[in-house]
C-alpha cells in the first residue's frame, strides 16, 4: 500500500528525539509523502515543549518541496478523566491533535480507569486521533474503544514503532491486532503513523504494511491512502492551507 502522509513524528523539541524539523521535512520529501505532520510532545513529558513552542508555528512554511506541512501536537492524557496537559486555547491554533497515554505522565490504572481516560480525551473537540492504544501496560477493551471511536468520529492509530520488537510498549503487535479486529468489526477508521524520533524513520511504514496485509484489513478504513482523508483528522480546512 502507498502511504501518503505521516502525522505522528517528533523533533529535537520533544527532548528525546534526535532530528530537526527541517531534517524530518526533507525526509518526507525524499520518501514521496504528500503531507507531513510534526507532533512534538506537550509539556508533561520531561524536557519537552512549553506552550510558547506551539504559538509561533506561523513561521513554518506550509509547503516544502511539494509536501504539505501540518502542525500538530501529541498531547498527554494526564488523568482518568481524560484531561490533557495543554489548554484548548493552544489546541485551537493547531492543525491536529493526537492524544496518548505515556507511563511517564500517567500511571496505568484499572481497565475501567484507562477506558475512562480515553473516553474523556475523545470528548475534547480538538482531539481526532488516539495515539498508540496498544500498550499492554494499560489494560483496555479494544472493542469498546473502537465502538466509541466510531460513534464520536475519532480515528485510532496503528503505530509503526509499537510494532517494532524493540518497542518499550508491552505486547504492541498483539494489541494492535486486537485493535484492528475491533476496528473492522465496528467500521472504525485507523491512521498509520511512524512515531519517528529520528529522521530516517519518517514515512517508513514497513511494520504497518506487513500487519495490514497479513490481516487483509479493509483499505477503505485506512486514512493514509487518500489525501482527502486528512479532512477527517484536521481541525482546520485543508483547502485554506
């Protein structure tokens, strides 16, 4: 499958990634992506960005060597109500918002607590993508997650990095399979992202492609195969960019 965009990527601004924005943009162009999004962590991750980082994105070009450049954030879910570590008055400046749970920001809870956290984040009007809901350290019901996502128009992420055997996430591949099975069952859209922390990994969807092919997952539920599908996860009109 041809993957046309990658929206979950990190730069040195995240504090634990190792490439600049320009290096990532260059790699996106080399890989032939039509759109590239950078989504550095908000401030609950130690060493990551303060709010001011997200307030000056106007200086970044919208196009780079033919690639549409999208400005996002990976916001951290910080409690079991689904609150995020970044205010909505910042989120409304951004093109898109990924909401994720990280053990450095929120200790894993019970299955119900974890589900409440995800459902609460889904209620935020700016959140359109749930990032890597595949970490076995956070027990979850993938059927209920996919059902609620479909109901609310939320997209679930198939994370290429989680499928790497060296990933710190627990049972990422097994849980990704459960997520995809649930997404197929309920007609929930998914988005493939690399979660790259180094430029070479931008646009490298090898792990995602292998799993989707193995499962014969419906292409009509995968956003990455059409640039028009970006509209589903953006908080701004793509036509004005």
